[in-house]
């Protein structure tokens, strides 16, 4: 809201403006009330429908048992630490690999054609392959080669996640690079920058600024996909829940894991929203439409 | 005289701590062409954006043909549809053809049938001499042509008031003439125009009244001869004398 008093040096606000502000305030209050009421009605309707369904008691016992919930928290939480570790390492790997891939794909010189081809094939293959298949191939295929000895599951998980997400993120970065106006490249080259320096100092920083919301989106997707490394046997949050489920034959631990993953993504989602809003404010000259 | 087309009462607008408009009172009557001059940052563009409700005022009233359009109860889109505006950077829709650009508001906002909207569009394009480019896209036109299309897009739905915000500032000098000629034609056809510009010769030739804006206030207004020959406010004097040196 850009309603501020002019205040000071005799710049008083007119009656008309005061009335307008009052009206707008009441209008805001009214809309707020309506949305709250509709939200409550909606929530109540959902509750009534579910709680009156035939199997509700069974579902509640199997998925939302309070005792099992509390019991699962420490174990699943400990598993989540492994997910976070894998996530941190993968983010760094993805950042480096994806940038290199994107730069390789945007080169123009004929000499670098094989590199460009390789990058293109890589991104297309790894964007096409389902995550779970990649995990199986990497997780059971690489150890079977017998070159590296015994590799911990979390390392293999990192490799698989990085392989897939590098391909996705590379495409996002490439879009960003191509969205920087060509005149920027020319201006840098005109100052005597080499191609590589132009890329690193002028183009990439502008590209990254444009694609931060898209990158954050991929990051959140990655956060939950690290849960798939459980198929390789690493005891992460999902695996811990699975173990507890096998012991008690109760599905609540999965719900706990789900809640943990949602909580983990929350700060970043808030961050993305705030950043997107700031970007919008800056670009729209804060107009009223 | 009849009711003014536009009446501004004590308009104030600030961006953060910066007071851009510090109380503007001003009217424009039917068929009148008013030219606003003033240094960059004097509030010309902001005033135009405020009249078109693109920025919300912090105080005052905007009365369009007797209706207070700054009242929060009025439909802002409806009020905007009665005012035409042309920006410095054309802002044609790049994904629409030239004909679509000039007929789209009549079709979508004013609900005219497609044939009728396109007939009006073609008529306007013929008037500005680029009927044969009706199916081209904006980026295939010269800057002057684009700006003329933007002007006829703004008048296609017969707005009560036409706002022109430094419409020649982004044009090459040799293209300025064709755009200003069109504005002069519109004046001859009876349009009501409020225009911010740095083209002093044009202001002198075409304006019925010149308004000099200085630090968010109207420092001086009057017939062009009076303002240009005999400026009274010290700020006007300084502004005009600087222009003469160039």
C-alpha cells in the first residue's frame, strides 16, 4: 500500500483523501473477512467428507497415529540428515557441471563442435531418463564394475542425482545466457574482453539473475528427489520410515518423513517468493496496474 | 465554457520520500491542446501516469468529464478505457500484427465485432499511410511508423482525452516530424490532448496553452507566445534560456 501522509511543513491531507483511505481500508477488511470465511467453510467441508467416510477410522490408525508419529520423529529425523548431506554435495556438483554444460552448449565456434555435441547429447539423455532408472544404473552398475572397491550408497546417490539435475539445470542456465541481450556481449567484446571473460564477467552474472526463480524451483524439486536414494540402501529419512513401517506395520512414519521434506523445502519456497516479488517491484516501476 | 474534459484538484504524489507532485490544479477543455514542458524530473510523466490511473495519487482529485475517477468506487478499467495514452517507447504488442494492435481494444474492451473493429483499424492505418503494412508485425516498421501506429491505437476507441508522454524522445530526428504531423492532424480533427514534450518549436506552434512544470508544481501557464516570449517565473526563464543556447 502506498498510502502515506505527506506530513510536516503544513502539507495536510485533504478530507477527500482521508475518506478514500477509509473506504480502501474497509474494502481490504471486507475482502479479508470473505476469504477467511470461505477458507473455513472449505476446510470444514473437507473434514466432514473425510471423517464420515467408511474407512476413516482405519486410515487414521494406519497413517495418523499420534504415538507412532512421535516415536518415528528421532529416527526419521536422523535419516533426514543423510538427505541433507547428499543434497548439499549434489548442489555443488550440479552447479559446476550445469554451468559448464550450458557454456559448452552456447559456444559457436566450429572447432568446439564435438564438445557442443557431447553436451547436447548429455542433456537430452539425462533429462529423458527416469530418476529411478538412473539410480539403479549408477547404484548397482558402477559397483558391479569392481574398479573402485566398495562405494557407500550416499556417494552413488550423489552421483545419480547430480547426473540428472545437471542436465535440467544446464538447460535453465542456457536459457538465461540466451536471454541476455546480444548487445551486452558486443559491448564486452568491444572493450577487449575475450570470449571466456565476457561469459564469466558479463554474461553469466546477468543470466543467473534472470533465472534465479527457475533455479530455486529446481532446487526444491531436488530436495525431495534425494529421498529416492533410499532405493540404494542408504538409511535416509524414507528408508528409516520404511524400516519402522516393517516393524510396526503402521504407515505413520512415512507421513513423518513427508512432513520433514515439506518443512525442509519451506524456507526456500519463502525465499523464492520474496525474491520474485522484489524482482517484480523493481521491473514494474511500482505502478498501480 | 462547458464542463472541462479533465479537472485536476490539488494532485499530490510521492515515491518514498521524494515528492514528485506537490499539488497540481489544472483543467483541460474539449478540443484543447495543452503542452507540458519542464526539466526532466519535474513531474510531467508522473502527472500523465497519474491521470491514466497507472499510479495512485496520494491526495487530490481527478475529475474526468464530471466524474471523479480517483474515487475508489469507480471502475478503474472503465475510466482508463475513456482515456488514450501513448508512451515514449511505443509499447506496441510485438506478438500481434499492426492491424491487430489497432483493433484489439475495440474488440476485447469495447466488444465491437471483429469486422467492425478491423474496419476502423484499417481506416486509421490508411489515414497514417501504412495500410499496406497492416499484416506486418511492429518490429518490421520504422520507429516513426511504430509510434504513429501507437497513436492511432490510442485513438481507435475515441477516447475523451489523449495523453502523449514524450512520444518523440525515442525517435531519430528525421522521424520526429511525421509523428508530430499526426498530432497536429488530430488537433485539427478536434481531439483533446495533453502532451508532455521537449519539442519546443512544436509546443509553440500547436499548443493552445503551455504549462511549465517545476519541482512538482505548475510554475507558470498561458498561451505559447506569452510563455516563450515573456516568461515570468525565474525557473521558466532559466529553462528557456538554456534551450536557446543550444
